[in-house]
């Protein structure tokens, strides 16, 4: 282990305090994520022949955001702290103690989309294509919030860009939060946009998101410190990697199935 590493920047998790009210960077990142999704969705809805109205976009984002919050909390409790939930069911509602799961949030969004599709009589696959480009940059903002909070750090390493995080011991670690930003956020967004330009079969973009996120998250988990109370599970994989396997299989299956038969292109794709 070398002595070459970067000290974590001195960032106050509280962006600003006004009297008893404090605005945290992590909350700001959530607002940024929602704002980017709102802008991208309305931009897509304004295209000729999109089949979307601003009211529909507002409803979709509201219920999608609700799905993220509720699903993320339930997923974290069930996937990562099930034993504590069994011993103390009210732990589910102790949100002030922290704990959100992307995979739980994804399930929440998928359920919200199902309700939305039925209410507005939209194809679920078409809806998936509309939503897929809205998520990655929001994920990037959230992971940047994790970095600012100096949480969910990576495993111990001696790479030149290793970071010495506060409260993470005396050894430098991978800045895995930034790996999330680069892969699951920026790169995945670029891939989805490029695939959309090819005008693939309806539903393909949703499959690309599932496959892309699953693969990138699976990779980053090799550099991210496993949850202390879970550690590395069977087959040498973390809980995050096990949860990614169904995403990878579903995304790949969708892409292959939808593009192996004649189908209509993504509506409104340019």
C-alpha cells in the first residue's frame, strides 16, 4: 500500500442553514435529479407526434418520484435489513435513520408506471422507452450526493486516485460513488440516447436501461465496500450484484425478443 492518495475535500453536508432549517446537499441532489427528469420529459413531450401532454408528464414524474421514495425505503429494509425489520417492524418507518435501495426504488417506479399506463391507456413498453432516458442523470446526481456526504465509499486500494474518506478508517479507498456517476449516470445516458437515434423496436430503450444499469452496477460493486452487516454473500458476490442479475437477464431478454421480430419504432424518436 502506497502513501499516495487524495484527501477527501472539506465539504459540509449542509449546504446552507437559515435559522433552525438546514438544506443538505443530498436533498439538493434529489431536487436536481427531479429537475433534470422534468426538463428531459417535457422536452420529449413537446416533439411532434410524441403523444404526451404536460399534464401527463407531471403526473408521471410525481408518481414516479413517489415510487422511488416508497420503493427505495421498502427495498432497503427488505433487501438489506430484513432481520432488523422482523425484530422491529416499525423500523420501516424510521426514515431519519437513513437507508434507500436503488433496486427497491426501481420496483416502485415500475409499479407506478403500471398504474400510469392503465390510467392513461399507454403501452407499458412505450412508457418504458419514455422513462429510460430520464433516470441515468438523476442517478448521477444522487451518487454525487453520496460522495459529498462521504458515504457508501469504496474498498481499500492503492490506486493514485484513492481517497481518504472521513469515518472510513486510516486507509485510502476507491471513490466508488464517482464510478457510479460515470457509468450508471453519464455513460448509460449517452448509450440510451445513441440507441434511441437508431429507432429500435418499441420497448428497447427500457431493456437497454435495465441491462446497462445492471452491468455497470455489477462492475462497480467490485470496488464498493460491501454493507458491513452483510459482507460478501454466496459465490463471492454482494447483495447489490445478486439484485442486478434479474435486471441484466430481463434487459437482455427484452432487447433480443423485441428486435428479433418486426415491431414499430420508438414513438417520437428523433
